C-alpha cells in the first residue's frame, strides 16, 4: 500500500474527524472509500458522455427512456 500526503482546510479535517468518531472508522478508511466512489462516479460520467450521442440517436433522451428500453 502507498502513503500519500494531502492538505485539507481545518474545517474539512474537523468534519472528517467527527465522522470518523461517529462511524468508529479510521480516517484513512473513510478517505479511501470516498476516493473509490469519486473515481467510480467520474468513470461513469466518462462512459455516459461517450454513449450519449448514440443513445440520443436512438431516441433515448432520459433515464426513464433507457429503463423502458431495458424492460
């Protein structure tokens, strides 16, 4: 495992510490989970951006359109 150092505003660090105590989890675990989620969301956005023109060409303009098409 690799160690990295980041700088956080004091207020954000305080919030992170409070959350750590409330959830009885260490700060590193919370930060790792947050980064995993952020990366997953950004990957999803990237894929969505690439396929959007193809979906629109098929008349799939909303999430509801896509769910209907998948049924």
